[in-house]
């Protein structure tokens, strides 16, 4: 299952049933979990930890040094979970020493061709990165978030769970859970109703989330007043509480 032209460092650890395609290069301090498939011409540098049953397609670059001018060789890692699909020409960088030292990608993510996940990003589970979706450093992406093609996220921004980022959209602030953002410079455009239905959200839960969205984005009241109203709604609506907690943890301005 290891092609004879693949170059695998003696310090790499490959579990059972790992396949490696032609001309791939796996460096020292790389761990690959059981059942993971690595295509031809893939480069994986360490320290990198890759879980089980991932599919890494040809020409992907995994675990390279962070693209950060402050980085000078400090210990840093890339940690990838299980059952991820990583398509052609994807670039996934390790973290930096001054920010916890790790880039973390969860499980069951679908990362399409030419996507870029920069240093110190934290990506949850079940996300979709369409072609050319790009994260700058220190970005956080919640579970089930979708980034459409050619979208870009500025450093230190957060995108909440179940959010949807439209094609070609540029994000320079925090996007709360469940919210759709579209247009070139990122304008809130409602909630991700279809996505929530597909994931089993009841009509009652969706109605509560819509009410919270209207409070934030349609009412035109100041943010502090909107937060107070969300806090009142959140006493009986857990999904609204998640939105409120996301907003209160923010260091960047809210997309609003």
C-alpha cells in the first residue's frame, strides 16, 4: 500500500492500512492514523497528527511552516481528526509558537481544491470549504459551517456553527451561528434555514433563531439593546443562548 517511489522519513509513524501514492513525501514527526489514504505527489511535514480514515488527494500540502513572518522555527503542530476529505492543492499550515502552537481541524470535514487553512486556525466538524475558500491566521470555524467558493476570512475572525458564507464573500468580522452572509464585502442575509432543516432542526427552533436574527439585524436597535433582548429570549431558547454566548466571546466586531 506504499508506492515504491514514496519517500517516508524514518521518524514518521504510519498505522495499519495507510496507503501512500507515488512520489509523495512524508517527513519526520508525522503520525497517520489507520485507514487514511494519501494520494500521489502529496507533501506532509511535521509535527503533524492525522487521524483515521482521512482521504488526502494529490498535490495537497499538509503541515508546512506557517506563513507568518514572526515564525522562526518554534515548535508548532497541525492536528487533524478523522474522516476528512482533503482535495487537490489544499494547503494546511501548522500553528505558531506564540499562539498555542497548533492548527486544529476536526472530523468529517469536506475541504475542496485550492482551499487554504492558515496557522493557528481552529476548524470544527462537518464543515464544507468550497474551492478556493481561504482562512487567514487565528480564524475559528464552528461545526457545520459552509464556506462557498472564493470566500475569504480575515485573521482572528470567527464563524459560528451552521453559518453559511456566500460565494466570493470577504469576512472581516465575526459571523454568529446560523447566519447567512453574502455579497462581496459580507452582508447578513437571513439565517441558514435550509441547512437547519436538513440537520433536523424543528420549526419551533428555527422560528426562535429567526427572531434572534431580526433582533440583531432588522430591528436597527443598538447592539447593547439587541444583546439584552437576546438574553431575555435565551432563557427559554438554547439556540439563542448559543448565539448570545458567541457574541459575548468576540474580540472582533460583529458583522452587522
